[in-house]
C-alpha cells in the first residue's frame, strides 16, 4: 500500500479519537447550554428539555447515540440556535468562509511568491529591503489592527469600500486583504529563503554552465525547488484561511464559521462545538494530505 | 416546504463549493503556469472569479442592527431581546405596544372588556385578522397557542408569565397534566375569555409580550419544533419573512394581510445580526445601517460621547444592577454584615466614573418609576453606621473578617471596574479584604445557582412595567432568587399585593415588601438602574420613540425620504 493511502485510512480513526476526546472534555466543563440568567419556568419544563435532548440518559449512552448520528452524517440540533441543526449552520456558514479563504489564499500566493522571488533575485538591493520591510509589517501588524485600520482609511475616510457585511465583491475587498496580507508576508519569507538556497546549489550552476538563459534557469530549475517550503506550508495555511479567521469575520461581520469556534464553547453549544471540531479536523487532514501529494509531484527527491 | 437553505444561501453555497474546487484547481494550474510563464495573474484570477460570482444585495428601505444572532424566533420559546424584536416584526399579540410610551394598545384584538373585579377579560379579535398565508386568525388558535406555551414539554422559559391566568401555575409546574384546564377559552370564532387568578394591573401589557403571541396552529402541528422554518412562514405581524441567513440578516417584506398594513410604509427591511459593537457603529456612521436598536452593540467605552449626539437617544430603562449576598454561609449569613457592606458602597462613584451614562444610583431592586411605583431608598451610603454594624457583628474595624470573594462575569469593562471599586470601598470603609473572582458567563451562572459564592454581581431586566417583575425573583421558591434567602413574610406580602384590587394599596404593599428586601434583610442590594440607548438619525428614521420598555414596534417605524 502506498503511504498516502495508509494516511487516508487513518483519517477516520483520528476523527473518532478527536470526537471522543472532545465529547467528554466538553461535558466536564461547568454550565450547560440551557443555563441562563432566567431560571426555567418549572422543574417539569427543565426535565422536559433534558428529555428532548436525551440528557436524562447516562453519558455513555449519549456518546453512543451521538457517534451513531455522526456516522449517519447528522451532527444533531444546535443547542444555542434552536431553529437550526448543526448541519444547517455549517451549510450556511462554511461556503462563506471558504470563499473568503480562497480569495485570501489568492492574495497570499499571488503577492507572496513574486515578492519573495524578487527579494531573492535582487538580494541586498532595494527590492530586497522593500520586500523585507513589507513582510515584516505584514507579519507584525495583527489582524485586529490591520482590519479596523483598512476600514478607517478605505471605508470611512475614502468611502471606497463598505465597512462590513457580505454580499457583493466590494464587501470582500477589505476582509480579503486583511486576512491575505499576513499570509502573503509569510509566504514571501518562505519563498525568499527557499530561493536563495536553491540559487546557490550545484544544479543551478550546471544549468547556467549549459548556457541556458537566466529566465529559463529560474523558471525551470530554481522555482520548482524553491516552492517546496511554500507548498509544505500551504496545507495548514489553507486550512487556517478556509475556516476563516474569527477576528476578520468578527470585524467585518461576515457570516462565516469563525464566530462558532469561540462562541459555541462559551454558550456550551455541545453539538455545534463538536461539529466545528470534526469539520476542522477533516479539513486539516485532507489539506495536509493534499499538500504532501503536491510536494511529491513537484519535488522528485521525495518520490525516491 | 421547510427551508433547507434560503435562496441567497443556496447561491452563496454554490459559489463557495465551487470556490474550494476552483481554489485547488487554481493552485495546480498556477504552479504549472508559473513554471511556464508567471503565476501572479492566474492566482489572482481565483479571487477575481469568486468576486465576479457574487451579486450585490439591493439595499432595503430600512436597515436595522439588532445585535447578536437570535437563538430562536419562536415567540413562545425565545428569551433574548434580539430574538424578541424579530418575533415582534413577524407576529403580534392581542395587544401591541404603543411606540411612544410602551403601554398596551389594540393589536389582534380590536377591543376588550374587563369585569369589575378585574378577574375576567373578554378580548374581541378583529374579524379581518389573517396570517400572511391567508388563513383567518381565530379565537381557538389563540387558546391553543397559550396551551402550547404552558405545556411543560414546550419548555418555554417565559411560561411563568401565565401564572396570573387561572390554573396556569399548576399546569406549568406539572401538577395539572391537562393544559385545556387553563383559564382561557374561545367563546366563538372571535372572542377569547380569560380568567385570572388575581387582578393583574399589567395584564394588557402582558398580552403584547411575545410568549402570548398566537402561533399558526397548522404550521406548528405539521412541522413540530421546526415550524419556524416553514416556507412560507405564516406571520401575523407587520412583516413576513423573506430570507434568513445566520449571523448576517433577516430580510423581511411588508405583510399585506396585516390588519394595519396601511400604516406600514417600508416595503422591505433588513435586520442585521452581529455582535461587534465597533462594526455596528461603523455601519451606522457610514449610513449602511439606519437604526441600532440595542445598547449592547453600541461601544460601551464611547457611550457617554455618543449619547451627546443628536442621533443617539438615551432613556431610563427597566433594568437594574445589584449585588447578591450568599445568605447560607459566613460571613454574609449575618444580616448586619450584609447591611454593613450595602452601606459602605458609594454607588455614585460607580455611576460617575465607570458606567458614565447618567445611570441612577439605587440601593433598591426595582428601578424608580416602574409601573408608577417609587421603591424605598434602601441603605444609602453611610460608612460610620456600616462600621458600627460590622463591629456589632463581631468584626470591629474588620478584624477577624474572613477573606471573601466578589464574583462577576467577564466580558464587560464595567463589571470588572465595578469590582475593583467595590474592593477599594470595602477596604477603605470597613477594613475588609476582598478578592475579585471573574468567571466566564456559564460558569458564573452555575456558581450563582449552586450558591457557590460570597457575594456576586447580579442584574435583572423587567419583563413588564410593574415592580412585581423584579420583586418576585426573591420569593422563597423562585429559581431566580439565588441568594439562599427565604422569608415567609416576604412571600406573604407579595401574595397579598397580588390579591389586592386597589392599585394604590397594592403598590404600598409592594413597597413594604421591597423595604424588607433591601433595608431589613438585604440578601440583595442595588447598585444602579440601567440606561437604554439606541441610535437613529431623526432625519432618516421616523415612528420610533424612547420608552422605558425599550419597545420599538415595527408597524410605526418608517424611513423618511429626503
């Protein structure tokens, strides 16, 4: 069996472990989803509510029931948003986060790779310093500062883009930049380092000695190898981007999944929390696997 | 058909899934192209494609920011204020709130008759009242809805509001299994008769509150718990539901079947959901939102500055912050210690330097003016007496006083700073050392209910404009008591007030009860009464007035065209 197939087979086992651990950990936290400032109308009503969600059963029985439902693809009703199921909430919010993540990924790659490459090629020159400065700012300025700053300048002062909400391409510009710039800066750094290392390697000297043009050397012999560190970083990066950043979605009031990561815990929305954990686990596993496969394709050294 | 996804969601979903595929395809593609030529343009095309796929949403006639995403909009289940606002746009009770002052005015019922003893109400429903789907709203549907609300299996937290109706309490408590015993009956298609346990001066206001809204019986019977997602959703209020995207917005359309549709001028309204106050403010300042209807999503630290603007409206609100003492353990077992602490607090320091919105300092539990009532002054600031009381309790100058903790919920700068202020006042005046114990919301609630605290921050928002809504929290058997304090005298006074037909005498008895609560026994001592705030540019939005119930009905709200 090929190693990647073994990894694929391992995903369900991993998911089961994650589900089990988080199920019991969540139940160990004090307070419950229906613990509110206002006490229930009566004990009878409280008991009815518990019965509806099977909380009157022993914990192992609830665990068994939950696992059974998950296997059938039913993540259960949300305990906070009582008019929705977890599937429904994920169905509504995941596509939004995915769109935002994909666009931010475009910014990260589209800006980061050329910037990093330029810095490496013009090493020590003004382009390198400019790129270094930009990436430093990109990495250092946190999203919760950059977001409001962009809103202030381009939303409130210049009025070029809406300050928040989701629905048109204008809405997407500021959040995409906010989320993408940080990752662009990181990609640029990886790219620069990767390229500098490759430029010094013997195979590049051989290519030059063969009399290839500089463009051909860079495109054919430098880039593929220099991209390796970037690609190995894209898996987790894409997972981060696609699940949306809590901060960016919060600042721009974007109806993505980000809010649920934090709020479903604070509201003890057990089912939603579990749904998020499982969703993120699947995404992370799949994306890691894909970035590995991509690496094997780009870098022959790994294949052998 | 049940919403699986509203129209817009379907659009976004398609876009999103495609985005994901496209994104990976784009990655591969971009790498190849990069190796051949250059990648930049291609990778950016991923984003560009997505952008092109989104079509902008047309602006509604009126855009409101409603605060956090509602937990449910089922009128009988909901408890949150944001939830209630959506429900009151879609549904209506036998009465509705007068937008100018929050009192009751005719709603689905055109008029009513009250018996001389105040115990029997006859409501006459409008024959023209219809659900947005066309079916008539009839008396038996009203009674059926109320029976649904009191049935314990429905688990409506506000079912306790039915305690004033005959047999209501017994049914909610599960002592009476048959909900049809509730003291409400349909005399004919358009007449509902209600028998009350006690004369209830605020009963007509209760009829305007959400838990009493009739719900569409056929939809509820067909879809069960999920009826609210039925499409089309039968609505009885000024608006009907067009689409609902979680954490984004409710889009509503004028309900032409509404009996008072002529008054409703906005064709479409958007009600936004979000919990970031700065974002809400930006949207308002930028003109993308016409109205912010919740104080909680107006940035607290800017409150005093914003309140001075002409488009921000401040008003006295039916809410109170207070401190609960754990009367079941030392040192607050002793009423003298509780009184000493209550008298060592200079509440004006909190309102002047921390809350800063013109809140009224108050040592009582009921805000002044609730239902025309004046609460007792409570134990006002008097450090000398406080020290004497503490000495009498066996802790002269605070000597031998055990280490105590002040518990509060995190999430607001105000609660934290108030804790620090209380800490310093008690050290200064009584020589008591207080540790602060900030807890996350659910843990805070659990610890409070389990009486696992020394003294703790508390607050209450009235459900109707009457002192009873505050005072009945501290009945011996109330789940909202959470102090361990039980006093039969207090219970009897509240019973006597409930049975009293003379409104003036009734308020006097309530005052006597509150005096026992906040002057004598002091399981709780007030800090300050809340102030409400909403944002609306009076040049753009009309038909909305500040009132202490913070009720801003949708039927009167309108956009002023320039």
